């Protein structure tokens, strides 16, 4: 639950400006709502504003009350109600441009990206110098793309850990990652009062452990040293579990008190016995979301101290070791921090920083970002994208050591979610690559079972040999960052060959390679070999198709072949014979240009002397029956010109057949 720690002072400046600019006399209820808002009691303020609206008789005041009500719901993260009240305020003529910006934000939070984009455009026209309009507009476009093309991360809800209340900010409490602390507003022990800020119970810190039954235990609250009558939240522990940093947010009547970081130590296996406040910026400034580094020497946190880049910025302070004093806090700078809110830092052992932001390009609300430190001291920022991020608030990510799995908090509404903020488990599955396909007869298109598939890997590992199944299929897993050559062979057929590579792939992938083997005892049609009318020069698209024949000849170095060219029955027989011979020779010339030995190739033109017999494969894609021979008499007997042209088209073809299989290449 973010509101108690992150947005208590966030909107007060806007609110004060709006209040001062009012020209009407406010009702007592309106003023009472303002006082509740000023002290951070947003839930209470929203209820008062709803009553104040009923009694207001001034249109301008009604519009302002609806805007302020929307502000309360925005801070409370009730994006549906926030959207509704911003819409009403704008419809009643509320003039402040911020209403458009926050309305667009709410629409984006509710995954209404197209409408949100239009509202951001309107805001940019009114306030062109505010980068939030442009960032919001760009975010809407990116979000739709990210949802359409998600990353490989998988997520699942944690029903044992989550409740109907707010559950957020997980933290590992042991080096084996089997003890998990987190924050919840569920009722427990002395925690029975309703917080006027949120309308929920005050938050406590709970612990759950991973049992021998391979499941997380029923969460239990920590002792009353850690859990007080106020909000206690956002734990962070050293890897050995002996130092605890957490937030406590005191509330004094009619006074703004900032959330502070508290510190506690314990012996291994012991309990927390005392707490100490870390006085960092004073008690009126929020210092939230502590995150201790793996070596215990750096403490990252977020604060709304006014000297920062925006509302909440991320800071770091250092110490020499356990028990040593902390140095002066340092703002992480403009790469990380923006005019928005940067919160929930988490630092990994390798120095990679994770945090959440409302201003960096994101999907809506808070998004989780990854920041990698660069040699020059800057940071490379990357959105974690969907499904880690969503249109709702996503924050508080933690990792199980060096592994790409852990927990984070999200407000998204999906199957299995229970409350407002829920804790989710995430994992990045290992990359999986495979090669699969079917071996078929090039003439009949029927599957070939028992074909031998030999797979050779570039890393020098032993070759893999497998056989195609009854349906001609085969499948084999591949390694990442490797090149593969696969050779397919079967008695009575020419060999087939192919190459695949898993280099440069950043996602799991299945290579689909259907292989057609050419039988040795019959002619094989070469598809898509075209010439201009009456010409014998190969067209460019024909050359592309002939590359597959080059591969066949390279894979089968001991064969010689005859290239046959056939024409239709149109024209003079003698002319057709000459034309077909020239066309066959043009194919031979192309193959020689690709390095195929000339003495392996024979060109022969058949003219119209060998009409095509319809095979099962051809019949599937034509009007002709299996066994039809496309002679001149057969074609002349067809009913329409379209049918005759279809038959002539089939007769116009180039094919090849194997002449010898014992050719010995000359040694150069």
C-alpha cells in the first residue's frame, strides 16, 4: 500500500494553490474536508467532500469539490473512482490543466490507452513545457506494444500469502530465501484501528516461511517491538537476517508527520528486541522504502525532501560496516530521479538497481525499472515491460540472489488476486530452442518414416542422430549460442541439408524445417522457374528458387543430373524444342556459375514431347484428376479456355533427374 508512505505531502502544494485561488465562500463541510486533506486523511476527506458536494449550490465550487474528491481517490489508488470524478470535474468546467493530466493518468491506469492518449494531447496543448504530457502520450503507444509482445517472465499470485487487504513490499529474511517478510493491512493483534488516511487497518509486518511441504506457511505478525499502533511497513534485511530496516509512519492529530526509517538488530535465531530511528532529514519529511545492499554497507531509500529532482527521489547513504555511523545521503541524480515519484529501490549484488517510477516511460501508475550502472557513472534505465508491469501499480521487486525469480507487488486485477495490493511470484524460464519438422517425398509430398537425421553442433559436442517417425516428423532440442548443421538421408533419396543458429536469439524459439527429399528414380519438378514469353533467360525470381538445387548438389557430391525443360503445345514443334533446349542450358549455366562442376550437368530440351501426368500432389491444387496425361488431345477436349491454360501451365516446367550416383569429383 503506497499511499501512507509515499503521497502524504505529494499534492499539498497543488491543493493550497487551488484553495487560495477560489473566489467563492466555502461551506463548513468543504473546509472540514480540506483540513482532513491537509493532514493526509484522504479517505476521511473523500467522504466529507461527497457530503459537501450535495450541499454546494455554486457550479464552480461543485467542480472544485469533484476535483478534490478525485485527488483523494488518486492518492488512495482507487483509479476507477478517480477517473470518474476527474471526468465529472472537467465536464463541469474545472479549469486547472492538472485535471486533464490526472484524468489521463487515471485512464492509463485503467488500461484505456487510446482515450488516455487523447487527454495527454489536450494537456500538452495547454502546458507544452511540462514533459509529463509527452511522456504519457508515448507511454500509451508503448504499453499497447508491450502487451502484444510480452517478455518471457511468468507471474503467479500467492493465495497463501495474500489477503483481501493490502499486501505489499516483500523482503527475504534468510540467505536460503525460505523466510519472507512483507507488509499487510490485515487485522492482527493490537492492529484493530482504522487508518483515516486509507480507510484500512494500520499496516504491520508479517513473516511466512517455506515449509518441507514445499509451500509457504500461514503468515504471522512480528512482535510488538516492530509492529506498533501506527503503520509499520517496507522491511529490508541483511542477507544473514540479523539487521532489519523498516518504515514507521506516526500520526499526530492535526500535524503532518513524515514516515521514518527504523532499525533493529538480533542475534542469529533470536527475536527483535529494540528499535532505533535513523534521523536522516527530520521528522516532517518522508524517508521511506529502505533497501540494504548485499554487503550491508549501502542503504537506499526514497524521500520527498524538497532539494531533490521531483516529488519522491531515491537516495543512498553508506557506512563502513555493521554498527558504523551512516554517511551523508546522496541523491542518485537525474538518470534515476524525475519530476515524478521514484520509490521502492532494490539493489542486487552485481550493482543493478531496481525501482518504481510514475514518470519514466511506463504502462500506468508505478512501473518497475531496471537501472544498470555505466562506466561513466550514469545509469542505463530499462522498463521491465509486460507482464512484470501492468496498467496498475507495480513495485517492490526482490530477487532470489542471482536467479531471475522472486517476488513483487502489484495492484492488477487478475485471476487469483485477492485484495488491493497483492504479492506475486515471478520467474524467467530458461531459453528453450528446438529443431523440428517433417521429412516428405518431393514428388508425392507423402511423409517418409525412418529417415536418418544427423545434427552437428558448432561447439564440438557429439553429433545427434535420430529417425523420423511414421508421420515423417522429427524434433530435437538445441543449445543457446550455437550453430547447427543437419543432414537428412534415406535409401533411394538424395540427401537434404539445412542450417540453423541460436546466436542473437533473446527469446525461446522453435525452428520449423520441413524437408523434401528427391527420389532417385524419377524426375523432380523445380517449382517457380519462369521465363519471359519466347525467351530463355532466367528471371531473377527463378534464380532464387534454383539456390535450393545448388544446395542439393552440394549435399550430394557424387551425383550427376539432367536438367529437363518442357514447353506447352502452343507454337511450332521444332521451335519449342529449340526454345526448351536453350532454357535447360540457361539453368545449367546458372548452376556452373554457382560452383557446380560442368561435367555433373546435362541440359536437355523436350519441347512438348513429354506431357505431364497428374500426380496426387498436383491434383490437390488443380482441377485435374490423378493419372490424367496432359496431351494435346486431352487439352483440346477441355471445356473452357481457363482449363486449357491451366493444363498448358502445368506442362510448362523445368525438372531434373539423377543420372549417376558414383561421380568422383576431380581434385583441383
